[in-house]
């Protein structure tokens, strides 16, 4: 039986992206100053790295026609992304933003990576959810069509998440 996940997908995509925007611009972060969440960016980078690895392994599994393994690895990527998202929201809800301190060419590289990461992160939320729903419904051709876009974007977002962390981590307050 094919289920229509579209209303749920678009509701989740709008709510997730809206929540991220709200949390980043939330003005009253100082009331959480008693809590130390400084460890979360490293945890988020690890989750992004795991997502990247799970996605690569899922791609390899489907190339080998191993659908159960592919499905399990995609669920692992989805769960590590979900864990990243919860951590990201908690950190940015409770902690002031960190300013990048690099100068020269590295500054332009950092901001290029950061901006493309953010823009594609917004896009990947509905794309990944649609891809997963089409896979769950065994709509193989539709699944293949969308994953030609969603897989490389999800890989880019997860890998650049790690790169952004590595570039900004020296500027986190100690």
C-alpha cells in the first residue's frame, strides 16, 4: 500500500527550517548561562561525519543491490542527522553565536562553504524525506529520480558540516 507522506513531509520541512531560523535569532540566550553546552559542536561534527559515512555505505549497498543493507544505512544516516538536529537546536538555543576569526582567503572559503552548506541544508530536509518516503513505498523509479539529487546534496551538507566545524572550532570560547 502506497502512503501519501507529502503533507507530513512539507509540514516537517517547514517546521524544522522555521525552528532553526527561530533558534538562531532567538534573543534571550543569556538566561541559559548556567549550562555548559560547549561540547555540542564537536558532537554535531561527529554526527555529520557519521551521516556522511552511512550515506556512502548506503550508496555502495544499493550499487550491490543489497536493499535491506541500504535501507538500514539510510535509517542510520537519518537518525544521526536527527540527533545532529536536536543537538544543533539545543546549542544554538542556549549559546551565543561564534564569530569566525580567520582572515584573508580562508575567510572567503569559510563563508562560501558556510553559505552553500546552509542553503543546501534547507533544501535537503524535504528532499531527504521525500526520498525516504518513496523508498518506503517501494516507488523505485521515483526514488531513483529524486535520489540523484538528494544523495549528493545530503553528502555535501554532511561533509561541509564537518568542515565548517573544523574551520570555526578555534574560535569557540573556552
